[in-house]
């Protein structure tokens, strides 16, 4: 390459200066000469890193609103036709092989059809498929307008001050003219409700005891499952940790166990008819414990409490005789365990007395002084379940044939308050599972009463006449407190939707109830002249 003249002169001068000896070079040894050469130079430009920033504006292109065309005009030249797909024609041998693989359908004979229709596999398939189809056909329309019409009554109901009848279950074949004896909600499937029924005197050929599982999301009047046994079923319960098992306490003293996974309406297990089990009607069942260690507790009017394992009902694991001061046997009619308790319990009896007891320890059985206040058999007992800022686990409710509902504390023998608005037998009472001051009661006049102790203690905040002809025997809140189910003496089950004020308590509901209980104690102490007890 051609070297500029200035660079060539500089290189010649540098070489001449390098050849001249310096004073230092004469003293030391001569260094090796460095040969220089001319090299080419290259220049590289690296642009700086671009800094990208964003703002919160809508990042769209600004367009002219007055433009006539909203879309760009595409000419025919811009459109590129797609290449036609290549279709490979099947050869004659492939067509022949496909024709040979087609198997003609064989016409079933009449005997084959009858055999298939009567087979167990086809029955299970048809039963399952028919439930799915029936449920799909009875589903509510997804296009329903839920906005409302602006009526003041609808606004009041939306505010949550009332209860509204949502569903009604009755079946002419299985439940008509049978009294509902017990109800329970499933913990694993919250849409399922189990109901037990006694015998139908007008149909002696039918089974005496019936247990039906209803689906509250199922619009048809067909029960989800039908179970029966040869004795009237007085109590029923879903097993807390086994969603497919249903328990029933019979009038004969037996306990029956059904399994919904098996295509069988009769019990898969049952307790023996002997002195080892119960010899009187079983009015109460309860599953207590944890997922890995739980037992079935049963009581009867024979004064016996039995503990069972769900894996083996042929023999009880534990037995107790409920006797008060070793003198008389307690004919128990109701049972309730406080929340989280597996040992301590509260029972009501036929003579109107309420007892506390425990299953294990030195004081096994009923102990302490009885709670006397009712003048008729105790029909229901329920301990306070709602947990919150204040512990009300010592409180419990009882209902009786003396037309009253009474509120008790386990720390004093006299009732805290007596609710006396009913004019007939009070058959059942139950606390709300979520609201500390709300409970429901039902009576023989067909009334469902909803009480809120923080609002009024003299009367219910809601009183609904469900059936003016038949008595309402049982009532149960759903686990969320949003629904209420009750059953009458004619075999009808009613499902109510509760207002928001019954299942959405405010933060101060617990402290307000504590003040209400304190006022009740003050009033009671002024009447009977006793001191104020602590709760």
C-alpha cells in the first residue's frame, strides 16, 4: 500500500535515531534492534445503548376521526393466493383394506336386549347417566336477569333481614305420609342434605325406615340416594370424614351404615340386636375426633352410651351406663358435644332434666348437679359452636315439650333465660354456626323462628309459618349459615335462604352478646336472689 510522505519521513528519522549510539549504549552491551513496519489502521463506531422509557398513556396510533375509510384498502395485487393443498389419492389396495376393516353392526335379539337391560353394569351406567341428564335439564337458565326490578320489598330482602323459601322436597313414593325424624348437612358436599323418616302406617308393605339424600342444587323432586331398613330411623348423620357413608339410628336400637358407592339400598353394616348394643330407640348419633382417630358415639333411652368404630359395628369399643349418682338411669333423648370436644358432653332426658358428663376419667358418665328447669321431655340440646373474640363454649340451648326454649351456662344450674313465645311443643333448636347470637327453633304449630339475642330477647326477629297443618320436627343450619333446612310431620323438607345479617356477623357481635348475657344474669339474680356468676 502507498504510505503518505509525512509518515515515511517520520519512520526514516526514527530509524536513524535508533542507529546512533547513546552514552548508555556505549557502556552496556548493545541491544537488539527493533524492526518497525507500517500497519494499516481501522476505525470502528459503536453507538451508545438506547434508553427506552414508557408512560401511562394509551399507546395507540393517532388517527384522523374524519377519515372515511376505517380499514386500509387492499388491492387484488396484494393478495397472494394460497397454494392448493396436495391431496394424495389412495391407491386401490388402501381403499380395499379400509373396506375390509369396516365391521357390520349385529342386530341384537330380544333375549340379548333383556339380558343387557337386567345386567348390573347397565343399571349402574343408566342410573348415573340419567342423574346427569336430569340435572342438566333442570339447571337454571344462565341468561336470568338478577338485577331486580327495583321494588322496595326486594331491596329489603337483599339487605338480609328475612329468610326466603328456596326449595321443597317431597316424594310420593318414599317420603309422603312419613314424619321427618332427623336432618343433617354433608361436610364434604355442602349441597347434600340427608333426611330420615319413620314408618308409613298406610303402606305396611314398604320398609319401615327410610333415609333420603337430597341435592339442594337438583331442581327435580327425585332424591339423590334412597336407603331403607326394617325399623323406623329416628336419627341420621353424614360421617364427617367419610363423605360416602350415611349413618342411621333405628327405633329397634340398631345402628345402620349405608354406602352410596355401592348400588345397594340396604345397610352394608349394622349393630347387633343384643344387650351389647342398644335395646331402646337411638335418638342421637355423633362422630367425634380427628381424621385419623374418630369414633361414632350413640345414646339411647335405655341410658347407655356406646362408642363404635366405623370399620366394625359388630361390637362397641366402649360402653357406659349413664346413671345419676349411681341411683337412676338417665333416659337420654338428646346429645351435644362442644366444638372440639371428644370427652365432655351435654345430654337431655325424658324427665326434663339436663346433665353434663364425660366419656373418660374418674368421673366417667354424668356428674355434677343436674340442670332443672323444663317441665317436659327435652327434645333437643345444642352447645354454642361459633368461635370468636369471646369464648361462649359454656353456653347451650335446650327445647322441650313445655313450649319453651332455655339458654343455659354450664357454670350455673339455673337457666339464664327462658324463651316462651311458642304455643305448642318446641321440637328442635340449633345455634347458627357462624353468628354468635343467632339460633333457630321450630314448634308444633309449623313455625320457624329465627332469634338474634343482640337485637331482641323477647321475641324472634323472623317468624315464618312453614306449614299451618303439620308440625315442624327438625331444623338444621348449613355449615356456612346461608341456608336453613327443616322437615315436617308429613315428610316434606323445606330449604330456606337466610339473609346476610344471619351469616355475616359484625366484629362487635361477640362483645354485644357478652353484655346481653351479663344483663340476663343480672335480671336472673335479682329474681332468685343469687349472686352473679361468671361465664
